[in-house]
């Protein structure tokens, strides 16, 4: 090949490369200009709509890009840690040392002069409750890093567990060895300590009562640094006073909880019911029927509901199975809503663990307000495996603006009312907030000592009415509307009652007696001061 031909080929090659470089630069310039245009339009949109509107109504952008991946990492870390510790049997050995460390911190607090109240050092954003307590900034924080399952005693049918172990851990372990809790509250992140010191409920509570009623013993570190065990036979007054006390009698360091044999499936019946009178009647009848292992109602309007009843079983009809817990499946409350159009009872067989956590992926129905398209089939198939975002991370990143707006325009309330008053309670909910769906969950309230018991001397059937979402009534006012609903509420929710009202609702006889005996008045705040709105602002 001649020199001229080689030069010509090289020239053409250089020309093509130059054109490619120019084209590449041009594409990048266009992309940057396009991105810049999008940013400008986004800023104009924020200017027009207002920052608060964007933060509240378009929060999905931040949640999808950042919180979902972080939530996955959190879950993987805690799951692997719990599995390794339990398999190596190291938790019991470490537990005693961790208890001694808590005792040491309490005694140091006493030596320093007991200048402020004590509280757990766990950051407020890590709790499932949407309430943000500011007391942790002024109280002495006692670090309690206890999140392990200590023992599964199948002979005694008892689970021994530390206070920060959560329901996700518990079901993963117990179901794998053929056991379960009689009452297993819904959300994965709910901790044993929170369920004992606060309260917990599930669709089996019409038989077993609240979470506190399946507990058989507690270990606590008291205000003087001593370790005490309490049960119905041993230190019984303290045992009955601990539930609902919100950590104001001592630090829970271990709990023993009843377990029962598990089955593979839940045979679940969906029955659409129309008309408020019929809804209340049907729900009360099914709740009183002890042959039902599970009872739950989802009410989608004042006059439309689906009542669900179920039993555990080891056998399932193959053509009626539904693994609702898979990430690509529709959100459970939307799946249930579809049965309203049918006029007959429908039966499905759901894997036990899937049933227990049926509302977890959608955080009941709260996630629809955060990710409006979260139940879209495309989103579920592509990103559903990362759902839900951790509630703790949502709290950590919400900021003061979002928190105040949620407080003013959002309801997360559970009210516990006698079953005989269910109709009037639902009508009050409809009138004051009009939030749907409503969660209806029955529970047996035993007549036993403590802050919460029936007014009479006999066990009584109650119903938990849960409202979670944005009120649809005009001129909703968080304080005045909630005050209308404060008849008997769970303490994780916002409380606007005056102190006198609070202690008229709850029986403080045993609680105050133990506070005096155990020298708690200078060590821990009163439960009302810890959970009421005025104590946190």
C-alpha cells in the first residue's frame, strides 16, 4: 500500500474519531442541558406549589431513591445478626453481662445525685410509634442494647426474649421450628418491650387477650439498680402493673411469653357485609365464636366492610392457596377490598407467616399516602422486594415541617371500646374524621389487676378501632377531633387528655402504689407525663 493511501486512511480514521468525539460531547451537552432544564422546572414547581406541599405530597421521591435501599440493608443486618447469635448460643452468656451493665448505669446515676429522670437510651426515631418524645434530651439515657431471643423452651411452651427483639425475628425463628405466639402483633418492627410496656393486639386476641396477657414473667432492673423477676406467683403486683406503664416502673430486661404449636396455613374466609347494623352484628357474632382462630374486619365506608375469620390448618386446597406475602402480590387491604363486589363468602389458604404480616408491606394502608403508586403492578414487580421503608427511617428523615404537617393533617389512632358500643364508636369516627379503611380487631379484656381492665368484675369483649390516614372531613382539627375520640385509646397514639381525665380512664391504683414502694417518683416520670402532648412540646 502506498504512503499516500496510508495517510488517506489515517486521515479518514482521525476524521471519524473526531466526529465521534464531537458527537459524544454534543450528546453530553444535550443531556446536561436537559437535566438543567428539569432542575429549573422542578424548582419552579416547588416555588408554585410550596415547599411544604412538595415535602408532604411528593415524599415518594426521597423514599424510593434512598429509604427503600437503606431499609433493605437494615433488615439484612438485623436478621443475620439474630440468626448467628442464636445459632452460636452466645445470647444467654451475653445477656447476664448486659443486665449487669444496666445495673451499673443505674447505680452511677444514683451516685451522681439522681439529678434527672431516667429513660432508655434508644433514640426516639427507632420506635414504631409516630409520636416524637423530647424527654430523651433532658432525661438520663440508660443504654439497653438487648435484642436477642434467649431461649425457646418447648417443654414449658415458653419463649424467653430480650426487650428489643422484634416480631419479625420472633416469627422467623418460631415458625421455622413449628411454634408461634398466641398473639403476634402485625408489624415486623414492633418490639417485645414496646408491646409489654405499651400494648399489642392481633386478630387472635378475641381468644387470648392483649399481648400482655400471653406473658408469664418479666425481669426488670428497678430504680435502685436491683434485678427482680415477677410473675403471677412471684411479685405479682409488679407483674400486673408493668403493662401500659411505658417504662416508668423499671427497665425491662427479659420477658417470658407463651408459645403454641403452629400450623402451615391459615384457612381464611372473606365475607362482604353491607349496612352498618349488619356489619356490627356480624362482627360481634364472629368475635364471640371461639371456634374462629382469627377475626378481623376492614371497613371501607360507613356501610361497607369485609369480615374475615380464619383457623390454622396443616392442609390446603391447592387451587385456593394465596401466598399474599410475596413482594409482587397486591397489598392485602386492596386484595380484601375486591371481595366487596362479590355477594358470597370466599375462602383462601394463606401461609401462616404471610398471614401474620399481611399488613406489613403496606404498613396497613399508610404507605399509599407516601408512595401513591406503590400498589401498581409494575412498581411491585420491580421495586416491591424493598417495600416497606423502615418506619424508624421515615421518622428520622421527616424533619420538623413534615412532622407538624402530619400531626395537623394525619390520624394514627387506635381506640379500644366495648363491643356493645361498636356502632356508636364507628359513627363517631365517621363524623369526626371519616378515615377509611377502619381496622376492626376484637379482643378479650380479662378482669385482672392493672391499669387496663373492664369496669365490671367479669371478662369483657372489646374491639380495637384503628384509623390511619388523612381525614376527609372539612376543617379537621387534630386536637379537638382527637378529644372527641379519646374514650379508651392506646398510649402509642397522640393523647390530649388532662391528667384527671387520664386517670379516670385508666386504673392507677396499683400503678401509683408500686411507684411509691419502688421509689420511682424521683427515678422515672409518671406515665401521663411521658406520653401526653404537653409533656413533649
